[in-house]
C-alpha cells in the first residue's frame, strides 16, 4: 500500500464554512464510542456529538390523527458527556478560529493510523502566536477508550501566557436543524447528574437519562508535562469536569496534555452509579498505564489487520481511490466484532434519523462487512436476535404471527411515525433474514444458526406465511406493503419484497432441516416447513408482458408516467416539492427497488430481463435516496453500461465526501458508503453469492487500469486482482486453503498453492445507454 | 299532526348519568348559534358548548414525520361566551342536582315549539324546596338571538332566601375527552377580553381569539319581574357578565327572569369592538322589545312552516316515528336559508371532529335538505363557493389543476392530519359537484348555477380531468385515492369515486353549455368540454366477472378475506383494535362505499347487479361508521330485503337517541340523522332523482301501515302517502301546479287539481337475506 493522499482525508481552513461536514467526515468510532470530528476547543461547531452505541432518550410522539398501533414513543440518540474537549486561552483570549489570524489550519483523518491529527497556527487578536497540534483516537481494541493528545508551542519570540482546560462536558447544546423531516429531533439537556468524582488529574461524571432510564459514566485521567512554572488545578460541577493547566510558555517550550477517557452505560436499574464510576475509572487508568503511544500502535495494528482484507486498490482515479478507502474505513469502525451491537444508519457519526437503525444495516452495510469483517455482521445480527421479544410483541400488537422488526429503532421498539413508509415496509424482516443467510453462506457459521440465526429465520418466515395469502391464480401474494421505493406505498406484490420473502421462507426451511433439534424447540414441524416451501415456490412475480418488463409492484407499469419535462432542478428531491398523493400513484421511483431485487436475487432474472428491466427503471429512477446509486451501479455494470456504472459508483463514493445530498452534517450515510464498495466489488468485480455460490463476472470500467480487493470466504482470504487482460484469484494467507468459485460462469478451484489467472471475460454489448430522467444522469467522470 | 310524545324528546332524572348525551340531544340551534342542552345552572355538565357557526381557533399540527403539503395548522371549534347560564342559590346553597333531594326533573325538547322546557323540583340540603322552570330558545327567524326564561317558586310554606345570577361566561372549562382520535382537541381559554359594558340589566362582552383572529360579541338584556323586597345588582369582569337578583320569595310568589342574548362575530380586522358591541346590544334590545312570548310565537310559526314540508308520518312504530321527527328537527335547525353558512358534521351540537365540516354535508345532509329546505342547501353550497380561493390554493400546493376542497375544515383550509384518509379522499370534490347538480335538478335554480354552481362544477371537473389518466385499455382511470370506505386507502378506480367523477364531468359540461357566457369567463372552451365528456364516458368501472360483482376498487374482490370468525364483540370498532396495515389490504368494509355508489348513481347498475353487489358487500361491511346504515337501508329496500332495510333504518334513526356509537356526547351525527330520513324516503318511498328525473318505487316494510312525507320539487310541494295498497301523490299547496314523476317506472303527471292514487307495486322477491358479518346484523325490530 502506497502512503499517499488516498489514505488521508484532509480538511483545512478552506473548509471552515463547512464545519458540519468536517465533523461527520472526520468522526472517529469503534462501534461503541463515536466522536464527531469537532475542533478540540468545541467552538465553532455545527453539531457536537459524542455518542455511545444504543445510548438514547425517549420522547413522546403525537399525531394530528392518531391510529391503532401508531408508536406513541420514539427513541432519539443523545450525546454522552463529551470528553474530547480541550480549550485554550492565549493571554486571556480564547482560541477561536473565527477571531485573530489563522496562519495554517488542518484536520487530517489518517485512515491507516485511525486518528485525527490537527495542526493550527493562530495569532490571537492580541498578537500572540501559537502552534496547536492534537491527535485524537477512539480505540478499536479497547471498546471503552478514547484519547486526545494536545500540544501547544509559542510561535513568536516572547513567552505567552496560556491556559489550557481539558473538559468533560455533559448536555452540550445541540442546535436545531430546520424542518427537514430527515433531520434529528433535538432533546435538550437530556442528562441528569447522578455522581461525580474529581481528584487532580482524574475524574468521573455519572449521569442518567430521564424516560429511557439509562446511566452513563465517563472517566478521564490526564498525563500532563507542564514546563516549569505551570500550575494545575481541577474543578468539577454536575455537568463538567475540568482540568486547568496554566502558566507562561517560553519560546522553544511545549505544553503537552494527554487525556485518556473511558465510557460505559447501563440501564438505571443495572449497575449502580458508583460501580459504573469504578469501572470507567479503571478503564481510563488502564489506558493511561498502557500509554498514548501504545494506544496509537495498537490502533495501527488493528487497522493493518483489517486493511489486509478490506483494502480496495483502484488504479486510475485517485479521487475515487481515496473515496473508497474513506468508505471502507467508516464501515470498519462503525461496528464491533464482539458482543451484540448493531450499526445505525449514520453509524455513530451524527444524529441524523435520530440515530436510528433502519434496513440500511442488513441490506447495505452488513452485506459488505460479511466479506470484510464477518464478526461484525454476527454481532449486529445477534443484536436483532436480542430484540426478538420486542419484535414478537409488535407483531402481536399488529395482530400478525411471528415477529415484525421495527422500521426505525434504537432499543428494539418501533419508532417510525409514518406507518405507510414504516410499519408497512415489512420487507425489513426479509432483509434481516437475508443478512443471516448471506452471513452463514460466507462463513459457514452453523453455530450462529443454532444460537440465533434459525430463530430469526423462523419467526420472520412465520410472519410472511401468515401475512401473505393464496389467491385464485394459484399464487402466493403479499399485499398492502411498502417496498424499498419510498415514492410508492401500500402496494401489492412488490417484487423485491416477494423475492426476498421467497429467500426468507426457503432459508428458514433449509435451516430448520439442518438444525432439527433447535427447530423442534421452536415448534417448527414438517407441515410448517412444507407450507413455507409451497408459499416460496408460488410467490407472485408481477410481469408486464406487453412491455416485456417486470413490475416493481402489481400494476406499476400501468400507472401514469411522471411528467419529468415539467420539472426543474429546484424540484428535487421530489419529496420536498410534491405530495405523496402524486408521488405514490405515478411511475416515479425514488431509489433502486426492482433494481435492488435484481442485485439481491440475480438468479430470479434472465440476462435479457435484467437489461430490459434496468433500462425501464433507470428512466424513472430519480435517486432522491443515497441508498440508490450503488445498486444501480451494480446492475448497470452487469448489463454492460460501464460508463453509467462508473458514474453511479462515483456518486455513491462521493456522496458524503462531496456532500452531494447536502445532509452530511447530520452524519455519514453508511449505506451509500457501503454502496461504493458494492459498486466496485459487485459491479466491476461481478461478485455474486445469492445462493451461497461464490461467482465473479469481472469487467473493468474504462478509467480503471487495475482493481484489487479481498474477501473473507469460509475462513479464507480470497484476493482478486483484475487488469484489462487478466483476473487473478489467490489465497495469500493459507497455503493449504481451497476456495471454489465461478469465473464468468466457469467453475474454478483456487488453492493456496498458487494464484489462478484467467482471461477477463468479454463485456456484453448492451447498445446505447438507457436514458436517466432529465437532469438526473449522474455526473460523467467515466472518461478521464 | 297529533300532539303526542313523538314530538318531544324527554330526559328525566333517570338520564342524569348520561348528561353528555342529553346536552347533545337537546341542543338548540339556528344554523348560526348552537346552544347545547346543558342545565341552566351550568353544573353538572359533561361538555359545555355555545357555538357560533364558523367561530374557531387555530392550532399547530405537528407530525412525528412531516411531509410535503401536510397541513401545518388545524382549526378547531371553540365556544363563544355562554349566555344560557342562570344560577340559583337557595338559602346560600347552590342548586346542584347532585346534592339535596330531587323530587322531579325533566328537560323536554319540543320539536314543534323549537324550545327546551325544563322542570325541576328540588329540596336543598338545608331543606328548602323550590320549583324551577325554564324555557330556552335559539331563534330561527332572528339569526343572532337566543333567549331564556327562568322561573322559581317555593315549594314549602315558608319564605325562601334566593339568589339568582344570570351569567354570560367566557372561557368555560371544557373537559378533555380521552384519546379517541375522533374526539375534539380542546383549546383552553381561547378567548381574550377586548371590551365589556354593563349597565343594570344589560351588558356586552367582546372577546377575540388568538391565532384565528376572530372577534365575538355577545349582548344580553334582561326582563326581571322580582317580587317586592328583591334587589338587583350587576357585576362585570373580563370573562363574565352577571345580573344578580336576590331576596326572600314567599309561598305563592314567583321569581321570573327573562334573558335575551345576541351574538355576532367578525374578523379582528373587520368590525371594531365597539361597533360589534353596538350591533349585538341593538339586536338583544330589539328582541326584548319584541318580547319573549312573541319570540316563542315566531319560533312555532317558523317551525310550522318547515314541518309542513318536512314532517314524515310513520304509522306503526311510535319510537321510530319520534326518532325520524327528532332527526328532521336537527337537520332543519342545523343550517340557515340566508347567507353562505354550511353545516359541520356535528352541526352546532358539540365539538366532535373539532367542529369540522366533512363530506357528510354534501353527501348526506344536503341531499335531504334539498327536498325539505332547498334555501339551506343553496346557502351551504355558496359557502363552498366562497372558499374556492383556498381550494384553488390547495390544488396548486398539491400540484394539481382546478380546485381541491378540504377533507376537514372550518374556514376553508385543509385541516386533516392523516392524508391517506384526508387529502387522498378526493371524492369530496365530486360530492360537492353532486350536491350542486341535485340542488339544481330539484329546484331549477339556474341563477345559482351562474352565480356559483358552474364555477364549482368547472373547477372540480378540471381537477378530475388533470388527476385521472388514460390507460392502454382505453379507460380513464382515477388512481391512488381513498373512497368512502375508510378501511381502504390509496386505491385505484374506487367505483364510487369514478362514477361520481363521471357525474361531475358531465354535469360541468352540461352546465357550461347551458351558461356559455359565464363558462367563457371561466375560460372553458369547447375542447375542454369535449375532454370532460370523453373522460366521463370512459371512466373505469372495475368488475369481477368471475364473482359477478362490481369491485369497490380495482382488485378489491381478490384481496384476502377478513377473518370474522376470529373476532369478538370487543374487537369493534375495528379501527381501535387493528392496524390500518391489516384493515386496508383485506375485504373488510367500514361503511357503505360501493353500496353508496349504487344509491347515488342508481342508473349505472342493473337490478341484478344491485342485488348481487348488495349481498356481496353486506357480508363484508361492519358499519363502524355512523354514515353507513342509512345507505345500506336504501339498497336493502331496493333489492327487496325489507326487514333488513327496516332494521338498518332503525339503527340510523336511533344512532344518537340510543347513543349506539357511544359518541353522542361529542355532538349529534347529522349524517346518521339524515340517513334516517333517507332510509324512509329513498328506501321505503323509493325516491330517486340522480338524472334530474323524479321517480318513486315505494315498498312499505312489514311494521309500517302508512307512510307520508313531502318534498319540494321545482317550487311545488309534492306530498306522498303510502299505505299497504296505494300510493297517493298530491300537490296540496298549488291548484295550478304540475309535477312529472315516475311511479314504479311508469310516468305519472301530478297536478294540483286532484291527488293521483296508484296501486303499490309488488316488491321483488330477493330470496333469503344475505348474511351480515357475524354479530353485525342490525338489531331486529322489523316485526313488531
């Protein structure tokens, strides 16, 4: 791996008017703690955020017209006390980049080191110059630990009076973010102080939330290396711990403060405040004992191990090379390999969508992590399993069998406040089942099936079997649901849903037969399995014979067309300018839906159907969702429109880096980032594994000379290297390993003994590129 | 007309635990003022209410997940200051029916006198007995005037110290009514005092609302006839006017106080407070000048005139005879013949549905008043016309052509907070057009067409023409809408909607051709008219050939059946026990929808189709809406199921009198009351006029010996009298009059010269009664 700019995300003084983006892009996390990339001094700030996975407050939902089973509460992410803060006063004036003179400034996210480095040279309004450097990390190996090293040097020839305050601040003010329905609901002052300790360089704050009854403790301990003449003092209020170091810093001297923080949370009726305080204090002390440099070394070692599998090399487009590494980095740090934590739609990088977990996790993020860090997928699926009780309760409330998982949630309860695009989007249940099946196929982890996977499959299969119905036409129909396309709702036989239901039912049947004892414990009998298989075989597949295309849902292709000619660029996203009344009943598609069905269930369509379907839906898909571009790229590549595929890939990859959706401030779109990897590996690598068979149909876009990536597959690391002429498959880590795969349809056996090199298959000629809706074709960058 | 109990609604001490019902049942109104039938003393009370038509406050709506064009405000009815109050203290103890000893008590609504008489004999806890009598009226001829006469006599042999306070109270406390979504939203203390006057026996309060910026003034003036030794004083605070009369009342003496009240309201930027105060003071003084007995005489004369047309004589079922007169009385007093006021769903009898106007008005109430008091229909349609600007604005917001009238409103703006059953119920626009067409057909009032009707027809026709679309099948489709059945939403080609669209388009075309000059002013050209006619001819009519029935909407009969066998009585109404997710996708019908289509557009179906459709939908209709029974009764009668028709009629007629829906406290269900008349006249009288041709196909139910009713038809009063053997048609008021009609299909010419008597036609034998859903057949009372 070359040490070039593709491994760094650099934000400078030129980006200071887009602080919110910087805060999201430079967020650090380890699947447990998330620290946004705020400035050390906490100001200026667009959206502060220091999150713990699952830590939230509960609030009431009210409806102008309430209805049965409308959720009456929602959970919303709130910040834990922020321990990242280090504030500086120079001769009494606060370091604030909006004042004085900024000579240089940058914050750099180092994707291999896993740290954010900050460098600032600033002349205070009073004329005192300082150089500030900081290094911030959220430890990947130590789930509870984050740390900051902060250094100040004088720039001029005179001593400078300095005061540095290292703070932990609870209830930081979070600004409201306008009336966009996709932004977060802000809960002000969510934390109530329960206990505090302060002892020189160390301290602990313990707080609790009100209605969600969660307790959070944060400990900090410091290493200070003050030059002579500096004094240290501490101060503790219910919402703030502060260590103050002050004195006159001489030219050539350096003031350095290193802060080690540890976070835990627990239910209020779980660990008592003192015990939780003891725990975090010990974790912080242990980190200090280990030392900052050792934390840095551990961090790099952990990332080195991850990058060995996860790196994607993309020769020919340095910007997208960087974007893909950025994407993969954020996916890697979003989850944890241990325990049962999941990954919210924005990870722990912002409070968008109220910090909720949506179908994004199982449908976009886990299918990537299954190949790069399957332990993280397992952990996230265990989290779903841990919330089966709430899903069963919700199904009972909805008067349905089995389990219905929430459309939006933090703690397992349904938090969606608009049921036609929430509760009705039952496909999330099949998406979870699909993630289980993919994980098991890629890992062969049958132990997980017995422990959690089978129960997830069975309860979702029961839902579908009871929810669907047999009709006169001999088909099994799933009606009145909402599919992935949110510009349609309450449709019949959404094809994506139906094909995923088929996978769900068959997957449950297969797994139950492989695990008969566990299946019997779950009350599964042969007749139930037979019912699942019969329904799976018969699911309705709406098809328009006249137009020769599948229907996104029954009747879709007979709906009125959208009047694209009447639109201007200002009319996008359509959901902010048109009522659902119009969007729902017309042939306008927000995001890949039938196209996603072709991606997830490729064996259900012929190549010709895929090409016709792709062209038909491409012309009607406006990509008002960040979830869409990656999937469209995969299918564009498959049917042979490589330029379009490349431009769609670029859109997914740059969604946050270029803030294409103008929402990056609220947090990163992890599913879009996952889409970037997916566009490369499923699109250009041609990876498919929907039936547990690994296959590749590689095809390089014009601009890319060489593409290399790795996958974990049943305990092996398979490395794939593609050039214009050749595809090389190898197992670099295990001389005794073997992987069976297909290359362009032909079976190939790869062993650890030697790479297999095969010619690149020809790309089908699909004819002219199908039109996108006017003004909605992705920006062209396919030709350099 | 015999003077029997069928002309009175009597509530006694036995009803004191159902005060809320009494308050609604005994409400008085004149289409402008509405006084609930509360006790004079104001306590105990379940729901106070003194309303002015259109007087409301505005409040914010908030959504858990907001969407484009979701209404951000709603209007909600609030009480004007209550001038009905007269409070009594007996030897220092307040008259309160919950204390002391109640010897007798009754409140009687006299349907011919148009007053509520109250008689109470009460022994105070201290042992002093009094007889209290009051008479309350809301003047039909004088829109602004209401009055109360209040009398007290001692019951025992000793003088009784009395204090009587005649109050006007603003901001009476309104209790919250639980979490049923159909109840009102309570706005506390909606009125702010602006001005007050008090001058002995007279006084005025002027208040304003906050956000809706409406000003209300109420004046009172009193006639007191105090016996010797009584003193009178007055007292005035911002929210209360009080006249106090006190002294010792000797046996044989009587204390009588008569209060004359007048109400007006205006926009805050309209009439200034003083001018409004002057106006109401003059109106109150004028009423006093006229005298209470003269007001009583005027009231009876006004009602006599109305009852001449409106009375329905139903020999054989005294309870339903009373119920029908009760229903007609409330319909008559709900509207005004002058100006441009409409009739909310609950009239002015309660704050249910926030006092909103819904489609109930044009679809249920106006079709009755068109025959009984067509001036009231005209006034209500003028109100719609006055709110065309808001309807055009709303259409533009929805990015639709023409006008879209609100689903719920007070002041013309959309106030519905659940769009799938609000904004999407576009049929309200066709319902308004239909009410225009029926009014014009019954009255021949072409002046109204030029002034308002044509514009209503044209703007709604434009909506449909732009909203619908032509499909490959050569049909004109209206998709993604919600029909009358609220257990379905966002359906395609709801048959009721489509047939009403056809009427709307054709009616607009016909009217435009009859009024070419006005049409040209509205920009209607020949091509537009041709487009309307083409679409009207081609509207899709979904039909299930296999089952031989029409479909409520495309695909309805292929939806899963509802599992009625699994229900218990506690599961009704279903909307409080099942999610829309289940209700919408299954064959369960809340209320007449296809059946309503057959009622409104009878010429669109053959007799055989009606019979098959009725049976199919009867088995799936649960009548969770009070709108339903009347329409089902009409069709049951038409297809020949007279026992079922009678029982459905009874359910409609008794809906409020017997509080079948447990919601009468919130106000009367005017559409259900209208349904009672409709069941009688359209069901048993067999009245139809959907194409402007008046026809009757009469058939008496078993229990009814004789049925007589009248209609106003093109300036004539047509009286119809049905017995077992004969139908008699006559024009009693105009010896020179002529009406053409059909009797059982045969043309008949009725003149003022002599009645026409014809044999009753045979009733078709429809075979066995179709099943209703288990447990949902109406209570049988068809056989005495």
